[in-house]
C-alpha cells in the first residue's frame, strides 16, 4: 500500500512482512496503460485501495480523493464535486478526465463529469488511481491536467449481497436554514452463475439538502462612486449570491442632471432554487470469460438526479438523466472498449435567467425605469436626500412584484422553467450523446509468445480511438450551423486519435525508458501530435527516481465550440468560425466599453460636460477586439520524482514530485460588443470612431456577445508535493503530505488566461488504527489550504484559507459481517467556501452501517 495522504485505517494483520510484500507488489494501470509496479511508475500516480477507501473518515470514496496529495477538490454542491490537479481549476473542469474502468463518464454537452453521478457506489469500488499531471499523450480526451480512474469489483471475484445505509445531518447551526437530514442507501449483488458467466447489479439512492450559496458581497461596489452612493445606498448593487441584478440588468438613468447606474432588484439564490437533493444511480454488468485470461463485459449505467451545477452561471439541475452502455474486451494482448452515453437535461434551468425574467415578466425594464424615474423625482421634490429618493423609487417601481414563496411566484417560476429562451425564460433543454470506441494491442506481449519474438527487455504498445458527439439542437442552447434550412438536424463533432509507445528495460532492469507519440485529428482542426518521454532509475527495489517530459492538446468542448445562447440580452456563441464568423472582426472589448462608459458618466456628473462632449472626449478608450477563432489548448510538462520504501522493513513510504508546465492558447471567454444603428444593423466596416462611440454609449447601440476564444498569453506554473506514510507499531498508521503550486509568470498577459484558482500551499495530516481494541477503530484527517485568488466570470477575489477535520470511529462485528462507522466531515462545523460564488460548506455528520463488504 504505497503512500497516499488519505487517512488510512490499515490492517488488522500484525506482521510487518505482509505489509512489505503488499507495498512492493502493488500495481497500477493508468500511468502507462499496462500493469506496472506503482513504485516504478514513470509519472506521479496515487492509488487508493478498496480497504483504504472503506476506512476513510470521508463520507464516501469520492470525497476521500480530496485527502490525496497533489489533488484539489472544489464543492459546487453537496452532490457535485470537481477534481483537479496542478492549477487552473474551475467549476466545469474540462482539463481533468474522470474514468470508470477506463470509460469516460462525462456529461457530453458539458464536457466534464457531474461529480460521481455516473460512477460506482462505495460498495462496488475496488480502487482509485489518480494521475495528477498531463496524461494527454496516452489518453487524449481532456486529460491535460490529469485523470482519475475508478476500478470496480469484478463479479467473478466479489460475489454476494452487500448493503450500506448512511444516515446523518448537515446545515447544523446554519444561519440560512435549519438542520436537514441526509440519507444514502446502496445495494450490491453479484453472482457467478457458472465458471464462465457472472453478473452484478448496483443501486444507490441519496437524499439530502444542498449547500447554499448566499455571499452578500457586492460585485459592483463602485457603480455609482461618482455620485457618492456606496454600500447599501448603491442602486446598482450586485450581491454574489443573488441574480437578476447583473450588468445586463442595469440602466443608466439621468436623474436631477446626473447619470446614475440602476439595477433591477433581482432575487437571492435560495428564492429561485430547490435545495432538496435527490440522486438515483444504478448499474448492471454481465461478464463472460472467453478463456481463463480473456473476459468480455457489458455494463449499463444510469442516473437520475437533482443538483446545483455551476458554469459561468449557476443552474438548478432537475430530473437530469444520464445513461451509458459499454462493451469491453480484456485480454493480456488486446483491450478494446466501445461505449455510448446519452444525456437529457430534463427540467433544469439557469438561475440567473430565472431571476432576470421573474422581474421582467412582472414589469419590463422600460416600464420599471420609467416608474423609478417618476418616483425619484417626486421623492426629491418632497425633500428626500438622493439616497432616500433611490430607496423610495425602488419601492415604488417594485410595487406588486412577485414575492418568493407565494403561489403566484411559484407558478411563474414553473412557467419560466419551461421556456427555452433565456431572454424570456430559463429552461436548459439539451439532448446529447457521445459514442466512443478504442482498442490497444500489447505488441510486446504478443511477440513474446513466440520464442523468436520481442526480447523480454523491450515493450511495444499501440492504440487507436475515435469519438463522436451528437447534439439534438434545441434552437436556444445549440443550433446546427452547417445545415442551412434545417437548423434542428443533428449536430456531430468528432475526433480520431492513436498512439505508439515503445519501452526498454536496461542494466538488469534498473533503468526503464519509454517513448510515446500520439496523434489526434479533430473535425475542425488539423492533426496535433503529443510526444512523451520517460525514464525510471531503480538502483534497488526500494528506491526509484523518475523523469518525464510530455506535451498535450485539448480540443474545444461542445459548449466552447458550438454554444448559441441568448442570455440576459447577451449572445453567447461558440468560438469556431462556423458559429461566430464576422463577430470577432467587428466588435469592441466590453472591458473598454465599460471604461468608456464610466469616463463619460464621470465627465457628465463631475466635469460639467454634456453627454455628447463627454463621448467625444473619451472615445479613444474603446479597444477593437484583438481575439479570433478557437484553437486547441496546449501544454508542455516536465516532471521529476522519487518514490521509496525506507527504514527497516520499508515501513516509511515516501513520494516526492516536482513539475514545471507551460500553457498556451488557453480556451477562455471574452465579452465584446458590435456597434449597431437604430435598426439594429451592424455599422458598416470602416465606420469612423465617433459613430462607433455614439452607438456604444447607449444600450440600444450594442449587439452584445460573449465569445469563446484563446488567450494570447503564454503561462508558466510549477509546483511539487511530498508525501509520507509511516506504519507504526501496534497497527497505527500515520500520514502527512504537503502540496505547493505556483503561477510562475505570464508572458503578454491579456487578462483572458483562466484563473489559476489554486492555493499555493495545502497539507494533510492523518492518524488511524482499525483495531485499537476489540474491533474498535478510529480515524482522523486534518486538511488545510492557504488563501488563493479566484478568477471566474461570476466573481473575482480571494478565497479565504480554511481547514477541515474529518473523523470517525468504527466497530466491526465478524458475525454477521457488519461494520458500523460514526463519522463527520468538517467535524468542527467551520463553514467555508472552496471557491468564490460557491456555497458555504459546513459539517456533515453520519452513521454508516455496511453489511457483507
């Protein structure tokens, strides 16, 4: 059991020699796509075994991944966690792949997984392998920051009935709500019908109350700074945890000779979301042995769930459905798999669009602004201060507004949740599919079966894969831009790739060298090539030094390439030329338009200029959009590491790694507006700057776009980690790890590179024993991470440092085969946010009973 930073309550068997053999014999697959010693893996790889996962103080194996060295996990929802490594994290992490038995379990249109909703249960998990660094040379996919592979239990080797029940509570001492019940029920049954045929079935049902996002911080604190209206007096306030008062919901009103920025009132997140969480996961598998070393398996997975999800905005996922069919062949020489994933977003909706259109369906922006202006004028005539007049004007304009919790409010919310146009409603209606086929041949193994074949010191592995995405256009989120008269015909987006990996073991297998070359061809891009070179030097079985260099590409996801969304009077379109042709060339950066508008307002309010004079004075602030159509992202990565079993008996397991990465062509978003005339038509190419400035100075003269494009920056980051695990006498296990990640520098910084969004320091400490006395055990895990700068489209700022203590006590009854565990995640209930705009996460307290595992 090699080092992991997870709190491990390891073995009841006392002999140290048993542990030693197990540690040196443990194998992994994810790092090289063939079985190899974990000590001699050519890149950093972490492994959690079934026993380690069963004994963690975390509520499930998926939560336990947060305790692994080098891994960062953020929490958008109780039922939705996002795994990342080595920087540039976000709430839809399309740079980190998540596999189950080698099968990608992403939601196709999102381009990343929704937590573990399509993954295994705690009863069916066998082991977890995590590669916290680029794996693109072998996997392609979206693995430029790493991947994790969940291995499940084989029904031939793990038969019988297993049942697990968790019951607990969260939101203890939560100021926003009272304590709520948490429950998860899992069942697994497996049976070998004959020596050649076996099956298994799994089911998990989870109920709970989601974590709540209620940050009151104002994103627009200086919207009216030139008039002295700050804090609660600011009529353009935009709290992080409320929606419908964003930039597209603001107007510039001329009141008393000054220009004020005024936002619609909006609604808090808890007003427009149902935090009741339900997840039903199920799967069934049929395994057939063609011979003792060859196995064919068919697996069906499905999930129905309600959840809160976050991209640029937060979403209520409701009646969301994912299903997957997979067929796999596994032999010592050939491995092949094909799978098809279907996605239906059900009754989901966009929280920002919901809040915006609740307000606008009650009263249009034009009517609301008119009533606000009239009420403000009356209030000032009656002698009220400016701040009091704004408060009175808002109350008057909001008279009769739909109130949260009332039948009328709930009825309107249901109506808007079914309107698939975000300028009028909020529905997310996507049907998508993913078809993937791959195969690999261990040529070295095949040739070695012939005595004249490849020598034992040489290896050769080849692989090929193809993937096609299918989208049924809905007319709002997606259209088919290449079908002309039939924009609702199925949109397809495909990629084909393959790799060759050659290796050699030299100097009595003390040196192991591998070289890999991968090529990928996407429908919209020319072929891209990813090399990888690795070397491992093992002077003894206990000491292993590694070095690797590799590069990787990530092609745009479906949403990045093809989105077509009207949202808050902003058109969000994919960055492929087929979607955004002409927009890049004729638009101006929103950041420059905002600066221009603020300067015009300042000169009118404090400089005594007329509006036309202020426009002419500041028009040079406008900046033409310098960005263009999408290219794939690219990374180059250098990694060094050392892995060893130290001290007599190998009881101190040590793992050290260091990496240095270079990124270019980050896929990111830019807001840019095209100037239009009174008829809404784009100004002619070459229009003079004065005409452009006049158009862009008013909302009616702006055609607003949010475009997917590439950053012009080249970004460098580096970091490393150290992990220690010590088997102490008496069955105790102590663990410690520290992780360091730093953004080194950015060349030609243009502000579009994805936020690094990663703490510079994080550490884990653990102590546990499975059998302290008479089948009683305990486990403790303490995790701390430093403050870090978070940069997203929703909000930018610092995430405070936080720490959590997870703990559990356990008792094992040998007869019947029953385990009891009383545990807590975030035992001390210190609420924290893992990223800005996300929910506050408190303690989760649970009692777990497991039978048959």
